C-alpha cells in the first residue's frame, strides 16, 4: 500500500530520465537547477565566515564551480546517469569554517584528499556497492531529513533578511521579496501547468529580481570588481599537510556525505522508476571521490549529490538528466568567468530564501517519504527516533565543547548519520549476525 502511494506521487514526472529537450529548454531547466543548488552559495558563505582575503575567496569560489561542473557533467552523462547536481555537502560547511579560522585549510585539503582517495578505492573495488545493504531507508531517510532541517536554518536566515537586530531583519522590503518569491514558486509548482509549472523557480527568481531592482535592493558593484577570466590556483593554501584529528573529522564528514548521496541516488531512482544497481553506485561514488580529490588540490570542498535538486524534479515534473548536464556547463562558465559568477550575487538574500524555502520543504518531505518505506518495527522506530532527537537537540548543549569533538557534536548532520549507522549495527545487524552464528552452530536452518 505504501509503495503504491509512493509511486502514485511520482506520476507527476512528465519528462523522463533519458528524454532529450530543445537546447533553450535544457538551458533554462539547467539554470533552475543552478539557482536551487548550494553550489553558488556555499563557497561565498564559507569564505565570508572564515574571513578569507579577496584572492582566496575568489579562488575557493572558482574551484568549487569548476569541480561541481566537471563532476555533474560526467556523473549525469557517463557514470551514475541520474539527474543529480553535484556540489559541496552542507556536512562540510562547519568544519571548513572551523579549519579556516584556525589557519588549518592546508590540513583540511590534506584530510579531504586522503578521504577522497580512500572512498575512491572502496568504490572501484566494489566495497561501497556491497555496503548498499547497510544504507537502509532508516539511515538514508534520516540523513536526507536532517539535511533538509539543516538547510532550513540557512533558508530562513536568507528569507527573513538576517538575524534579529539586523537592519534588514523582517523589514517590509525584505518580506515583500521573500514572501512574493515563495508564493510564486508554490502557486506555479502546485497549480500551474506546462511551462508555468516547469519554470516556476526561474519565473519566481526573475520577478523577485525585478521587484528588488525597483525598490533599490540590487547591488551592481560586485560585478565591476570581478575579472573576465580566472583559473583556480594549485595548492592555494601553501601545500598539503596532514593532521590525524583533522583527517578523522573530514573522513567522518565524508562518510556522512556518502550516506547522503546514497539517499539521493535512492530517492531519484525511485522517483524516476530507474533501477539502482551496483554499477551505478560504484560509478557514482568513484566519480564523486575523484572530483573531491581534484577539488582538494585547487582549494575546494568535497563534492556530493544534492538532495534539494531531487525535490526540484518532483515540483517541476522534469526528470531528464540533460538539463542537469546543462547545469554542469553553466557551473563551468561561472568558474572560469568570475564576472559571470558575480551576476548571481545580484540576487538579494530574501529572493534566495524565497526560492529555497519550497526546495527545503520538499527535501524534508523526500526524507519522510524514504522513511515511509522503512519496515515497521520497534528497532527501526528507535534508530530513527533517537538519531533525529540527538541530532536536533545535542548541538545546543555542545556549543562550548572545543576541538574535534566540539566540531562533531555541534553538527546535526554528523550526529544523525553517526547515530543511525551505530544504532543500525547495534540493534539490527549485530543481533542478526549472532543469531545466524547460533543457528549455524546448532545446525538449524532458519530458511527452512
């Protein structure tokens, strides 16, 4: 019954995974994917929080755009062959900021490089594919749900124009932009037909930007300061260094990104009724880890599959992977042409929050829909409930904890992923292994 309901909700996908589109439509759909992704926001946010000088800020933005573009193109076109955008995972934001403030970006790059190399080896040898059984709906659904919750904090910060006390916080001009943008997305995606539904995010973005220009909330100064062409520097932080504590933090975050990506693969393949076999999984994680390896050498973040863009597939009904490949090309242009990338900065924060709010809400629903497939048992209820409870509540009690432990305990995605895997092993896998061993010793075959 649950599967029937799930598939009925997927019938709104009007454009199939391998369906080619006219170039203009593919570009416009790809542009929507660009704006809904975090690829253009994460590097700007992290660089600002660290307080990087202009040259390093520009470098990190270029590096992430270029890496995201290359990996997105290769993944959608040749490897995993699903309509999935690739970019920096939210699981890395806090630890990148922490490393940057401690002048540890060289060690961060070293930790990312080694983590990516390990995951690449696990991918090409097929180990990751064999771990698919471990990444149950209870784990992947919990992580996707928590990514949506984590994204909601950033989304509301943009939607409301900052924090209480800021001049723009909940100001009339701010709410006009954010509420109008969100209302357009919701009305067109839920009640619109044809191009109105398919381009709901892009239409809302354009109208939001027009209103922002009319009320004087658009800043054109950022464009003039940017160069027409730029390349990221090789090892921009003075080389690579290795520190065990930094490596363990980043490797833990990388495993969380793997679990997050597995959930994205599962959600998109189910939505598009496309089988998710071991080859797709092996190719997908090999491509992501190879991209992360390259990204670490030019000062970027690891790449992973973006869950919010799967929500865009559901809202627009366009499941083709060719617009995603177009988005990859757009990322590359933005990476090599900084002045073009600066155009994105013209969009005011409330408009960004306005288009992100429905995407974040759909991402939370995607996590819930994955959890709906979980087998009804007290063990699974405890895995999901405890993981979400600790992920939501524990960070507020750990704000004064320092070092690697503090970084872990204040990151809800890391906590939720770690606890769900730990509880899955403790409550499900370990008892099953012990039971099988006992049955083997007594000669009793549980399958007969």
